[in-house]
C-alpha cells in the first residue's frame, strides 16, 4: 500500500479548490447559480435535523450555500415568507426537480451521494 505524501495532499487540494468554484447550471433560468462552501458542521446540522423532511432540508441547504437567495433586493419582491429559506420554493415554483438537483449538487460537493458509495450499498 502506498504511503501518503505531501505531494499527494497538494494534488488533492487542487482538485478540492477547483470543486469549490463550481456553480450549478439552472435550466429554468438558463444561468449558473453561485454555490459557495459552508462550514461542514452547518451542513451536518441541516442534514441531521429530524424535525424536517428531506425537501425542507434541501431548501435550508440551498439557502445556506447560494448567496443569491439571501439578496434583500430579491426577497423584498416576495411576500409572506415565513422562513428565510422559503424563498427557494417561491423562486423555483413547482419545479421540484430542479430544487432537488441543486440540493444534490451541493451534497456532492461535500462527498455525499458518492456514486461509488451508492454502488457499494446496492451490492
């Protein structure tokens, strides 16, 4: 088995840094949505909150990582937002598929939804 070296870590860092700058392409808006990194404990707090269903957790995750949805200019044009993250559902309307795709995109940045892991679980 190969021993981990500093060069290995630095090579991986370049991959991680590149992934940090990837944005989500929205078919609805025909534009990229900026996706920033968040602290790992914020992500795990959202994902481990059993009081919310999966959809609500995705809304919170998107709100946390996508600065466009925190824009006051955007938010002032939407009435009756009970929670700040409700803006996501209002912006995407009935397109639940794109909300879930954006949420999955974010989760993949953090190593969740790893295809290799999914295959291992299936076997």
